[in-house]
C-alpha cells in the first residue's frame, strides 16, 4: 500500500426519525413481569393446606420426598419431619395439594405404606422400590381437622368400602390377627379390622368388617366362632374332622352363621357386641340366659370333681359345677364340702311340649323345688369315667331316701344329697372286710395244718400196716376172681346148651309142639264128651246109645 | 484519542462505509441504506428493559420445578437448587458445582454485572473503564453457557419417554429459565460498550 490520499468521507443520507416515543422494548419486561407474577400467583394459589401428622417413628419417611396418596393419586408430600415436643414420636408436616381440604375431616386416617407380610397378606411390595408413602383414607365426618395421628397398621378396610363393622367379644385373641378372614359358609366375606383388650383386661374385643353384600346375612341372632384349628368330633357316627379351610387352619379366622330357627332376623343395634365362641358346637349351644345357683353339701371326697363338671338330670346336662368350697361348722365341729352348682332352668323347658312353664325359675319357685325334693329328688356324685375318676353331679329321684328339705336359709339354697352308689358299694365292702377281719384266720390256719398233719400220719400208718394185708387179700381176690371166671364159663356153656335145646328147630321144641297138639286134641275130646254127657247124662249109666237119639 | 462520534463521522455497521453525520436527527448509509447512529439507539433503555425482564423471570425460574420425573413408583418435581443439592448429597460434588455455577451463579452474576454496567454508563462514571470493558466481554462470552440446564432438560424430556415406566416433563421453570438466559444475552447485546468510553454522559 502506498498510502493513497484518503477519500473524502461522503455525507450520510438524512432519513426521517422513527417516531416512537415509548420504545416497544419495554413490552418485554412488562410481559416478563406479568409472567413472573402469574407464575408466582398460580403457585401460591395452587398451594394446598398444610397439616401435621403424628407418627410413632419416621421409619421410611423422607422430608420433601415422601408422597401422600389417596387412592394412589398423589395429593401431597411430607415437607418436614421433626421430633414431637414430648419426644414420643415424630411430627410430619405435610403439604397437600389444592383441593385436598375435602380429605381433611375428623375421622380421616393416615398411615405409612411399607412392605408388610402378615399371615395371610403381603402388602406394600411396590414400596420396596418406590420407597414408602403415606396413604390416606378419608372419613365421613364433616368436621375439619389439621392435626392427625397416623395409624401404625394399615386399616383392614377403607371407609368407602361398603359393608358393616361388628364388634365381637372373645376370651382371648386366639390366632387372629388384623386381616384374618371372616367366613360365611366357608366363603370369605370379611376380615378382622382391629382388636383391643377390654378395659378391665378380662376379654378381647375384636372388630370385624363384613363386606357388602354379605353383611345382610348377619343378624342379631348370628353366632360367631373361631374357625382356627380342627374340630375333631367323636360321636355315634364315628370320628368327624372339620375345618374351615387350610388357610384358616394356618392363620386362624372367624366363621359365623345364623341359626335357621330365627325366622325373621332382628336388626342389629349399633352397640351390639357378639360373643365369639371357641368352636361351632359351643356357638350353637342354646345360650343359657338364666342361671340358678344351688349349694350341695357332700360328706364324701370330691376328688375328681372340678369346676365346670356337668350337672345332669338323668343324662341331660342341665348345669355345671361353679365352685367347690370347704366349710367348717363350729357348732357341729364338722368340715363339709359345699359344692356350688349353676343350673340352667331353660334346659328343662321342652320345645316339644308347647305348654312349658313360663316361669322356669327353679330357684325362685321354692314350692316347686321343695315338692321335687319331697318326692325324693337328690343330688349324687357319680363317676363319669372309672379310668380317670372324674366325677359329675347327678340329680335323680330316690323315693327310698331319708326325708330331707331344701335349706332356703342359705344363699344359694342348699339341696339335699345322697351318697353315691359307688360310696354305698364302698361301705358294703368295708363292712365285709371288717367281718372278714373278725374271722380267726390264723387259728384256722393252725387247725388246718394240724388236721393235715394227722391226715398225713394216718396215711403213713395205712401205708405201713394195712398195705401188706391188703396185698394178700388182693391176691386172694384175684384167685377168687379167676375161679369165678371159670364158673362163669361153665354157666355160659350151660346156657348155650339150653339155648340150643330151646331153639324152634330143636327136637325138644318139636316134641313139645307135638305134645301140645296132643293135649289140644285130648282137650277137645274131653269137651265133646262133656257135651254129650250134659245132654245124655243117662249114658253114664246105660252107655252110649247107638241110634243116637 | 478521539472517537468517531467526536469527529462527527458515522460508521456503517453493515458495510463499514464511513459517512459524515447529517444535520437531520436520523441518518442512513449512503451505500447500503442501513440506518446509522453514533451509538446504538436506546442502548441503555433496551438494556434495562431486557435486564428487568430477566430479573422478573429469574425468581420463578429458581423457585418452580424445572423438571418433573414420574416413574412407576411416583412422581417428583425438582427445582434447580434441589437438583444441585441432590447431586451434592449423592457425592457428585464436581457435577453439582458445574450445575450450580452454570445455572445459578452465572445468570445471577451476569445480571448484576449488566446492572452495574448500565448504571455506571448512565451515571457517567469515568473510572475503571478498562475493567468495565473486560467485564462486558466476559459477560458476552459466558452468556451461552447458562443454557446448559435447558439443554439437559430438553434432552431428558425427549429421551426419557418410556410412557409406563418413566417419563420426564419440563416444569414451568424451564421456559422461565430459558427466557432469563435469552433476555440477559439480549440485554448484553443491546448494551453498547462504546458508551463506557464516551467522555460525556449519553443523551439517552
């Protein structure tokens, strides 16, 4: 480049100024601000209610991560987790999405869904991978609430499942657990929802839930029983084995049925508590609503009699032994054993006879019971099993029993007893033994020994003194006998000869026959002669006429 | 040293032709007819406008979730900061640092720097002109790196769409954040660095 002279700079073109007082560019921040405000506002408006849930532990919960789900729909998340002020648990602050206010009523329940394996159910497996979440079950109340206590166990059923909740009362929980099945005709129709010990600790209350439509099969007369285990019944038909299902065999369950005789099912009141029986048989035993107590005083051992032992009347179990006491009577200085029994008078009333007495209260109807005793009704201890020695109380009529009265002065009234047959037998045996004892057995034994000795001596003497003579006599006898034998032989021969001579074909016999014939003829001649002489007696003098007449 | 403006000469931004400024309020290049001005017109006003817009969107960009991930087992929304914290907690400190710097520090620093530049020019500060010029060059060069987040979100949204198993959706913060980056770049672009060197206070 050789540095040329610079070109003159041209004049720029003059153009009219763009007439914009407010530059368009200010729209940009205005729009941005509007968007920002809108986003902020919408986020703020989207914000739902914030609630606090009290859990026992924060196991599986993560602040800011753990979701809250209702019917598997995300309705919020756990924001913060902090310890409760009294350190008894944790307080999870939950941020719910907008519109979740409807979920937050008085009886809404929250629980943590984590993998659970209980007897019959495996649940929450999906949380193994996804992590735990908090599930909600919305209640039916309209009362709003912001503070909740989370459940430790997931509820067995949610509020929106149609059905009916029932309360059962059981002596113990058996093998039941939350979620244990409830069977109706061996069909699973519900499950155990909860259980709790009664306040006095004497029984367990089990809440069960029967799903619709099966809940209509429950009536006030329904009976519930433990379906766990096997029922083995030994009766006249043989051995019967009964169980609900293998599942209930393993994990337990509850079965129920309504007795057929209840024609119209009575409605269930809300506070009705059903009894949970031990077995189906127990459940269907007609309930004994009336129980009368009596005391029976036995003067014999009650070993083998236990509380719960049956009280029967001619084979029908009408009650049970309630308690066995001992009683010392300072006046008579005797210890007696009063046995308290419970009699269920309803068991006496017969269904067969329509006109059963309406009162049926044996204990109250003192006249009636007194009359029965008058007629000889007595209580007696009897042996149920000779093998085990178990006793039971039997009532029967003993018309020959000594007269006795019902002692109504006591409470409970005291009924007369009679010694048991076994006891009678024992008494007889004892008296027999006493008699035997009085027999001078030892002396008898000595006498017997002496007698035996003298017999022995006698025998020996016989042996030494009499035997030789006897032997000689025997020899003689033998000779005599042989003689006799010979004589007999001779006699036999004589008899043979006689026999021969008397035989029909023998000469003697034919001679005899001839002789007899001769004799017959002679006799005939004699008869003719006699006849002739009768008609002609003159012939004796004149002789026989020749002309005949 | 004298600037072109002080000599009354205009340089065409399109074809580079020099021309003398006319008396008229507006001028055009005699060769290519492009509009001519001594300094970018409304540079400061535009700068402020873009900057204010960026600032307004910066708040939702950082407080709202930028990405929703939903898998078989639930869905969750993550803000930029929660993502950084998650990376930090899980031990990826370097990555956490990168994301933190690119997504939070850089846009913030850029906005602060731009605000400082605009204010300094508007108030006609004379000192530290060289440093301010360097700051401006720095701002211009790093501006694009802030788009890292947006690229990541865009990629994930496009790739992770296994409908049933997992899905990623962009959250409301994503467009806001993108807008913040674009607006700061626009603000930087509209700022005329020559104003730093002008002897007198600009007229507009």
